């Protein structure tokens, strides 16, 4: 797969990562998708980066863990995320969806 080769060679720009993760998601390659997400949201990932729209988009679309560092950070800073991304419903909906 050409995308896998590009990822393996070190391509990490956010547009590519979004496309790659979406492709893995559509293809049902859940384990590979999780591996890529763990590489993005690694243990030293600066959680303040979630305030950037691109990282928010990756998190809000693909992170499925109700107890990830990212989710806990969003919960602790929910007012700021609502301020940035407009709709209280979209931020709260993400957290509620993870709690199901």
C-alpha cells in the first residue's frame, strides 16, 4: 500500500495523517489505525496541541478511548474547547459518545 510506505518513510504532516487514518478506518484496519493514533498521541504528546484544529480533528474523529490522556485533557478544559470549536454540543457529544 503506497500510503503505508509513505507513513513508514516518516511522512507526518497532518493532512496526510488525516487521510491515512481515514483510509485505515474505511478499510476496517482498526489495529493499524490505533497504532497510528498511538504514534500521534504518544505519552509525551503536548496536549495543548489539541487546541490546534488539525489535531482536534484527528482526536474528535478517531480517538475512541474514554480514558485517554487526550479525553481527560478535553474534559478538564471543556470550556476552552467549546470556545474554540463553537458548538458545546460537538465537544460534549464527543465525550458522551466515548462514555457509552
